C-alpha cells in the first residue's frame, strides 16, 4: 500500500517526514531560546586521558596547544577537565594539532 503523501510548495513529503521536521523545528526553537548549543555527545574520561597524554607526549603545554588552535589556554583546560564539550570542529582542530586521527563512536544507551 503506498504511503500517504502531502504536497507542500511543489514538494512531496511523507507524513513521517512532516513529523520529523516538526520535531526538528521544536528543537531549533528551544535551542534559540536557550542560546546554547545542544550537547550532541559526551566527552568521557578515556578521551580526556588520551588528550592529555598526547599533548604531554608532544611536550606541549596547554598554552602552546591553545596557540596552535587560535584559542585560549582556559578552553584547553576546560576540555581536559571535562567542564566543556568542544564542538566537532574544535575536536578536529585538536586532533590535527596533535597529529592524531579523530574517530566518533555511536553506542546504544
């Protein structure tokens, strides 16, 4: 049996797509109200341990790493202490500065 479709502005959406878009719109409205990004992942202790280990093995201070990333030392400290969750872009820059490969992993809750 074909799925019911709705025509909107010359585009055809399935009913499920409309529900998803409504949900995404609600998330976006909520994000704008809070003016903070939604945390999309968690930085665990293992990541922070590896980050600190890689930085130290390269004989790099937090200040030096921050200079390479064009940010400040307090940002590096907050990431290493788990006080802030960096953006994916920041994680990619950190990995590049430490000459590492960045791998994101999805797990069941």
